């Protein structure tokens, strides 16, 4: 389907769309328009992320099941 045909179908559907659908469509357009936007990570987040990646590479991790077990014990003490 050509771009012209797609636009025509979209315009036709927009004419009968309710407010909820229009808001959803605008949300999708906003997400897509920001897709190529470069996001700058604050330095303190970047440092924490780098530290975490180093811990993972060195094997300094705790299995998720073990963490969940600790949380259960802590919650129901």
C-alpha cells in the first residue's frame, strides 16, 4: 500500500475517531517523534550503572530467587 493510500485511510478513520482514540494516536506519534532523540543520562546515574555492570562482569551478583526469599523473610518477620 502506498503512502498516499495509507494517509487517506488514516484521515478517514480520524474523522470518526472518539477523543480516547485520538489521545492514544497522539501518544503514539509523540513516542515515535522522540524515538531518535538522544537522552543524556545524569552523571550519578551513569556512575551507578557502570558500577553495576562491573559487579555483574566480576560475578558479584545475587540470584533473584535468593533476593525474593530474603524479602519474604524481611516482610513477614
